[in-house]
């Protein structure tokens, strides 16, 4: 994993990952990247390899408050922060959080905001989780969510994660309540079919069929084996 920010040099990512893949340790990768960069003082970068070894750098030209902290398999970094207390608060939150990795990472973002967060205020939040066992030809991700230009991006990111989790487990009731309006009738119909409420399912399907293409979409989703309970819904 390589994360670069401040005055970002995105080539650090591709070059650094190739160096890691060749067997080079994170510290040596970082030294190589910085040595080749005339603007290294303006960079902030962290590297974590598959063994949990960590290397990080916060250049003297980064805008304060700025710092980074390292632990086994973990890097926390920030710049343009309200104070130097933000990064330690994030590291502590990660150490104390429980549950799955995405939820732990959200706990870190919430801790950052509670400690003051970005000096410029709120604007965006991103959550990316890649599975450890993957086929590089497919480049799968478990979680890939981002929120831009939002009044409360971390809360919105949490809502999107909750919706994704609900979709993965087929929790149509939750989706019916929280999904965008254009999809609520679909999820409401699936929820009714899931709980065996034939009258409500029938009414929901009738409403959906008033929209161009939705009847065809449901039948195609059923034929493709997508969306649990579509068969019951059509019946």
C-alpha cells in the first residue's frame, strides 16, 4: 500500500509498488522515491508492505499542522490540520476500534474530525479496502466509496457503507428506507416479497411496471440470477 498526499506525486504509487513487488523493503523504496524527486520536501507519503513493515515521510515543506505516525501494519498521516493532536487521535482510534476493517477506518475518520480535522473544514472523504487474496487481472475491491463537496462527508460515507452492507446481505427493508428515491420502490417490493407480504409486493410491482423498462429489467435480473427474491416478486 502506498498513500501520497500534500503536494502529491502520483508516480510514487506505480513506481513504489513495482519496487515493493521486486522485494525491496518499504524504507528502501521510500529512500529511492525521495532521492529521485526534486520536490521531496513538499511530499507526504506512507508505505506498508505485505509483511506489515511501514515507512513514511512528511517533508519540511508540507503545510502545518502536519505529521505522521507508524505502527505495525499501520500508517496515519495528515497535513493542513487544525493541530498536531489530530494524527495521534486517529492512531489511538484505530488501536481501540473493533469490528471489520472498513468500520475501523471510519472510526479513525470520525476521531480526526472530533480532534479538529482539516484546517479548511469538511469537504470530502474516501474509503478503499482491497482484499488480501485477489487476482490482479480483475483488480477487485471490497469497498470503494467516496464523497465529495458534502457538508458532512464522513457521515455520508458511513451511510453509503451501511447501504452497501445492506445490499450485500439482501436487507431490502433498510434499503427501502435509506436508498435514493428512484430505487425505493424496487427495494420496497423486494422487502415485501422477502417477508411474504403478497399484497404489498403486488402493489409495488404494479407501481414499478408503470415505469418504462422496469418490468423488463426485473425479468432480466431474475434470468441472470441477480437480486434474491426477484423470483418471488415476479410470482
